[in-house]
């Protein structure tokens, strides 16, 4: 059993037809069709698994193969290259089986929004047995932050406060992930945690304990990432920094980074489904500000 990326398959395995009984693609929504052809050739049978509501493949820093300019590329190849991902092609050409049981969220409220907004209420969710106010699964924290130089310093400092609360409270021991809606805000949060670590020995010890943390051989360490890089991750607690806020002109700009680009709704869906137990949302704006 080999676990490889498509690029590694081409670099280390001989190009031999039907080398494997089964080739299985995971996260197939993120891979271009032409990158998978060498893997498909090596398999007697192929299974394509993925979620069309999650991240699409990106063309940043790369050029796609679109057929030769002079060769008489057949219509099948042309049609295949017109769709974005291997998943798109598989859905269009073959029968599908949908996995509808949602296993990650311990509370139905953590998946309820995505279930309604993206999956037409088709997901089967385990019943929530902890519906008390004290144990609410999503907690919103409002701060008076400002949007300046594409970051929000106030929210970054509040993230540090939330981390301290988790480290000292009944949630101590939970795995933690922090998601920002842009790279600048991600860096701002990293800087805020570094500053606090330099002056607070207890906080520094807690951060070090969470860094490179493993359970049963799996990496469950604290992460600070932007919304583009969290697909495949899961943690007990996810902390969001929305970041966007009123600027020096007392206005909330209507452009929200990668969320405003094509496929932005898929990025949002990925981000809001990472938590197993709890979500904290640190924000500087009210819904009516939009």
C-alpha cells in the first residue's frame, strides 16, 4: 500500500500499466485532471473521493496543460480539460455514492450552518447531548478593533486572551487551531503570541507544550493558519479572527480577500467545519456593518 501525491507517483514509480489493483484519489476536488493521468494508468480500478463544496485546484505559480497548439486533440480530451478538477470529471462521467454521515462535530451546531448552506440538509448528524448555555458550541467575542495595513491588532491580542482562558480553564488539554481570513492577520496573531511568550513564562510554557504535540502518532499541535491552508485539518477548538473592521475612514470595505474571489464560499465551508468541540469567533463588526 503506497501513500503518495500524484507528483511523487511520477517521480518514483515506473510507468507500468495496471501496476496496482486499486488507485484511490482523496481530496480529488483539489487536483487537476492532467496531474492524475499517470496515476490512473497505473491502476486496474480507480476510486475518486472528494467534496465539490471544498477547495478547488489553484493555478497560482503554474501553467496548465491545455493540449498542443498544432495537434488534433480529440474532443474527449478537450472536454476533460475544460472542467477544473478530477472530481468534476468523475461526477460528470460516472455514478456517485454520497457519504452523508458527519463524524467530526461533537455538537450539531458546529456543522448546522454548512449543512443548511452547502449540503441541502442532507448530512446525518449525531444528536447533541450538551445543549446547555454553559457548553454552547459557538461563542462570539466582540472587540473594538480597527482594520489597518490589512490586519487587526486588537483581535490578535484578544486571541492571546482566549488562548490563556483555554490553557487555564476546563478546556485545558483540548487541541487548538487558529484561523485568520488573510495572511497579514495570520502574521499579526503569530506576532502577538510571540510577544506574550517573551513576557509571560507560564504562557510560553503552554505554547511550547502545544507546539509539535502528537497523539497516537498524529500531529495535533497548535496551528495558526489563514483560510487557504486548513483543508484536511481538524482540532477540538477552532478560534477565528475575522479581522475585517472599520478603517480610518470609519467604513467597512466590501472586499474580503479570498472570500470575495471565485470559490470563496468553498473556502468558508472548509474553514467553518474544522472544529470537533468548540468555535470561538473573534470579530470587530456586527452583521449590519455589511
